C-alpha cells in the first residue's frame, strides 16, 4: 500500500473497519467480498473507494492505495482486512461497474443448455469481449493460455455489464417486450427512450454504419486548448475515416475520470500513443488497453483488433493513426524544449489535468505540424 495525504478530521470523517464496511455494502448492494476488493483496488481516481489504514490509532488516518499485488500472495481478501473506510463513503457509494467471479459466472451460465460455460467464457475472452481480471496476477489462465503460473479462470473477476451484453447478444437472455416499453394511458405515446434520436445525436454512429471499418482507416486527433485547466468543452477528439470527420467528446470513448474531471488511465495511454510512445506490456496496462480496445470497438464499430499484436518483451501500438493537435503549433515548439521526461507508466498511472498532459507524457515527435518544420 502506498500512503497518500490524509483527509482532515471532521464530523463526516468517521472510519469503520473492513468487515463492517463489507456488511453495509452487502446489505445495500448485495456486494460480494471480491467486488468490495475490486472497488477498493480501483480507488477514488477510478470511481472506486478511498482506503485508509490504522484508523483505530491515528486521527486522521493515512489514506493508502490498496494494491495486494505488492505482496505476491494470490489471496487478495486477507490484506483487505487491514483496511479502514470512511463510513459516509460506504453509505453513499454508487458503483459504476459490478463484478462477478469466474466461479459465479460458470455457475450462472451452466443453466444454459446450449453452451459449455468454461469454453464459452474462453471464447469471449479471445474475442476481447470479456476480461478475466485478478487483483494480484492481473489476469488468469483464461487469458494466459492455461499457464499454471496464473490462477485458474474461476478466481478471476468479470465486469457484469459485459456479461449482460453477451447474454443479450449471444444467448438471447432478454426481458419481455412489455418490460422495455410503457405506454402513457392519457396520450397513448411510447415512453421508451427514443433510440433513433440517440442514434442521430451520437457523433460516432456514422462510423459504426461503415461496413468492415478497419483500424488502419481511422485517424484520431486530440484537439482543443492545450493551456486550459482541466477538461474543458473544447478538449475533444477529432475522428476521421473514409472522408468523414467528426468531433467527439472524450467521455464518449470513456476516457474521463468522472469524479476528478481528468483523463483516466485509458485516456493517458491514448494520449501517450499520440506522443509516439508504446504501452509496455504488464498486468496493469493489459487491463487498461483491454478497456480502451473495447471502447474503440464499441463506439466506432471497428472490425478487428485496433492494436498490433503485443509481443513478449514489447508493448502495444495502435493500428490507427493518432496525433495531438491541441493548441498552437508554434507555442508547442517552444514548450517541448523545456519539458521534463517522464516514463509512460508514470504518465498512465498519474493521469493528471489535460492541460498538463504534455508534461505527463514527456517529449515526442508530432506529425503534420508546422512546428516540426
């Protein structure tokens, strides 16, 4: 665990031990211990929970990062017992994602007579539609081709939103039509959300309509005011493919930490690609690149993998063209000479304000820019 600056003492800062926090989450959300550990692992910078230690001895207690991988023991629930939480955080916590263990998922899909659950899960992992996460080893044998050094797939954690999407698309686990649409007794109008309206207001819809759109046909550019503090409305992505160009908010591709208004890890890695940096292969980047891959394929309808094959000892590189066009080119030419160098891993970990992203990513070469000349 890495120590952070603690919150000041106050009436709302009452701390409770992990077992009590777990009971509250179980009562309110029916959360599993594994889910609880994942929310603690994600931390507040990724819409998770703040974690503290020694709250029975220190006032205020130090805030820490819960990272059971530092110990190397595959049991990540035992280290959770040493953690403390702010009671108000637990009572007010609304997760943006739910998780299910591999064992629970196998049992859930065992009730479907048309599939073999474990083989089906492996197929969805191969298709990049499921990710078998593990808080210590990063992945399980599901992604690592049965490598016995990794824990079994049943010990992994899977995102419930992706499970439900697969059930709807592949297994036809759908609710009845009457549960999806309601009718106003007075007007007779359909009160269900207007899918056609959403489609026309979605700037990415035009790309999803392109048949077999490949990543190498796509150009993505960061655009906006480089000097603006935080993520302003004019900081967006400009996406081009087949003579079509659209400006898309960063949040559309899930690149924003909603609580802090800064780039999340996916956004940091994408900006790193724009700075001509390769994402090194490690467990944390594996999860982040997988989320980024899913966002790109879901939002743009990309056919195939948007990233080059990741070779052992290497890293990920995009098949699409990615550039950084924020701010005036002549201003950047002067600034880049003064930038300090920071590793890709540090930049992806730290995120930071979008206006500081150049400093976070370090120097790089830019294409098609007057500043280069």
